[in-house]
């Protein structure tokens, strides 16, 4: 059986105290398997602590040989190319694993690049156009929401891009 190990750190209020702690839910999934294996409290939200917690959880369940990939968010703690938790986990397991970065986090990276390209670098921690949008959200009529695909002009303008992306993905799947 092949398994993927998934983790995602969360800052949470500790049970029994008002202290905020770093928790790391760890799940394994595969064909017919979705199992929460641990939710350890981390001493710190570091790459070392994350990799150690994931590894120790896999060892305690005796599933290291079945783990073939890992699913994670794209923070540098996890995906740092030299010493992120993913690299450290591969080292601890003594094997290469398939990397599955969370699609939601990947889309955040794409959106950030689009905004940077369209609006230029931000002068502060907030992007003003989004702050204005947020302040006006209550006035937006969400009852008649439509996607861009429902507009014929927009749909025509992106249809070529969509087919190019699908063709690329199919070619990659066939080759690899």
C-alpha cells in the first residue's frame, strides 16, 4: 500500500490553558485510507520540529516504508529548498518522496505574482486595493454571483489558455 503523509501547522489555544500553542495535525492517506495519526504540540514552529514530529508519528505507526509522498503548505518552513521540513523528512526517512504542495497555497503564490505584476510592489504590509475591496464587501450583491466563464467575451479570451494548460498537463502525464 502506498501512503501520502499530510501535515499543516495551526496556532491554537491549548486545552486547559489560555496559552496559544503550535499544533501539527498529521494525516496519512492512500487508496481507501484517510487516518489522523497525531496532533502533536510543537516546541516551536520550526522546520526541524515539524520534520521530527511528522517522522516520529510515522515511525510510531510503523508506516515509513509505505510513505511515498508528502502533502504540505508552501511556507518556507516546509518547502525551503535547502533545509525545509520536506528535505529534513526525506533525510530522516532515507528516501526521496513525491512533493505535493497544497493547491490553495500555490494559487496564493500565483495571485501574488499577478498583483505584483499588475500593481507593482506594495509600499507596506497591505495592498490598498484589497483593503478598499474588503471595506466595501458588505455592499456587494452576492446573490447574483457569476463566474467569469459565464461572460461570453471573457470565456472566449481565456479558452485558448485553458486548452494550452490542459494540453501541457496531458503531455507531462504521458511523458512522466
